[in-house]
């Protein structure tokens, strides 16, 4: 078993938190992991990406080759498109629909959405709204993690325990809000994929 995940977004969107949850859950499940990170002016809204590789055997490289990513999880739609060359033919795309407008010539949103939806195994979610409705707008990243969780080789229990472990120092309320965000992401993914099958 081996799964390659690319996480993408801009600084401050919680990309590395998603990686930390996955890493913590994988280690607790006695799996091998390798992770690399690139921070491009992340403090100023620059691109951030992380490669996460999970396997039941030893992982030798922390970088995912072109065409070998099983999934891309992005907290920003344009950032998702940057990494499409890495995606396997039947790979999963999960992204928030809300743009981070940090450049003057940001592409037209409808064109972005059309490109993303052209991949049959894609989830374009208003994760920001879901997180806001739950009372924690900072949990957009955890909504997206929940949406992708059905294709991770990790149990819900291990992912939820990892969320508890990582957020417990911030208090019980924050832990609860993030668990709610994770479960809301799972539900919206189930709903979207059931509509695609019909």
C-alpha cells in the first residue's frame, strides 16, 4: 500500500496543519511517512505546498514524481491547477471554491471551476462557508481533509484522534469545532459523489 498526496494553498490557510493531522494519524497506524514542504513567501500570501507519502513499506523519497499523486488537496482553486501534472489518471482532486485574490490578474473563476470539474474524480466545495456556518472559519482546511478522508488509508478514528491531539492545547471548544468540520467535509463529499453516480 502506498499513497501520494499533494497539499496546496497559500500561506496561512492551514496546509501544514492538514499535513500534521495526516502524519500523526499515519504514525499512530504504524505506517511509514515522508513529507516535504515548500514555503514561497508564505507569510505574505505566497504559495505553500507539501508532498506527503504514506506506505506500509519504507518510503525512500519525500518528493512525488510527475503523474504519481493519488490526490491533491488544495485550500485555493488556482493553486490546485498548478499541480495537475502530478496527478494520476484517476486521482482525486479536492479544493475549496473560494479564491485567495493575491494577484491582479487572477483567472476568471468560472474557467477555473470548469477545468476542475472536467476531472471526474473532483470535489469543488465551498469549504469556507461550511466552516463559517459551524462557527469556525479557520477550519476550512479541516473540512477539505474530511472530504478527502474516504480515499486515505487511515481510519476515521485515527484522523479524529490526530485532530484532538493537535488542537487540544487550544481547548475543548476548538477541538470540537474541528471535529465538526472534519465530519461536515465527509458528509458533503458523500453527497457530491452520490449525485455523480446517479
